[in-house]
């Protein structure tokens, strides 16, 4: 009796893969997004420039924001990481948030939904992304990849600080246990440089968008 050969293992799909806009196309995209007056378009802008996840923007609350110091204290309930975290906010984001605070109609959520007592839907930002690019396969989460590629291709920032901007703490478990600093000043420099790049006047406003 012949022994049956084991079937070859199928290749696993890369975990965490999110299709992203090519970083070179980001200024064109941001210009088109800025022309949209909807609150959800502003939410997408803040998501991109703060390198946040969709759920974090949905649950962004006014009480979490230090609009003078330019910091967003997320704590840890709505994030993947166990450690509490704070995010430096670039000037472009702070300008909008300060204006929105003065004209707010909700004292809890920064980006409230239609009923005001709940946050915006997780699909509203994705809608703008697909409408502007015409690419139905792109994801909002992919902008974090866009940032990472920009940093790698266009800057000399320390890789550890770039990863920390995404709240990825590098190293093994032992190293992570000792990395309790937040590197806020260094991260602020990186994130401001990215925001400046993303919101600069595009060199060619009619260039087709590519996917990374």
C-alpha cells in the first residue's frame, strides 16, 4: 500500500497587508481631499497626518486632546498595544482641531456621527479614499504604509523613531520592557516633516495615482 504524500502547504496571505497609495501621489490626493467640505474628509486628513488607525479616529474625544501642547493622549483601551500612548500632532492637524473645537456641537466625540452621541461610521473615510482615487482596493490603514515607505525612501530618520511614530516598539520582549520613553520630540519632528510633505503643493496635480 502506497503511502499518500502530504499535500503541499498553501502560501499564507501576508498578515496585516493593506494596499496603499504611493507616497509620491500623496500631495495630489491631499489637495483633492482638502476640497471636500465634509467632516468625514477632515477625519481622513487627521487620520493620515496623525498616522492613526480608523478606530482611534472614530473614538477620538476632546478630553484626549491637548490642543495647546499639540498632543493626543489615546490611553490604551482602543488600541492594539497594551501600553498607554500619546501622539504628537502636526501643525496642519492642530489648525483644524482648534477651529473645530471652537465650533463644536458635541462635547465628546471629535468626529461625531449623525446622531451626535456616536462616532462616525468606519466606512465614511474609506468612501472618500475610493472616490478620489477610483481604486476600490485601497484601505485607510494603508496610509501608515505610505508613511513608512516615504520615511524609508526620502529621509534619514532613525528607523526606531519612524516605527515609534506608528507605535511599533522594536526589539524583543526584553528590549521592549526597558523602552518606556516616548521620544515625543523626535517623533514630532518626523511627523511634522511627513505632514509638510503630504500637504505641499503637488508638482503635477493631474498625475495618475499609483498603488504601492
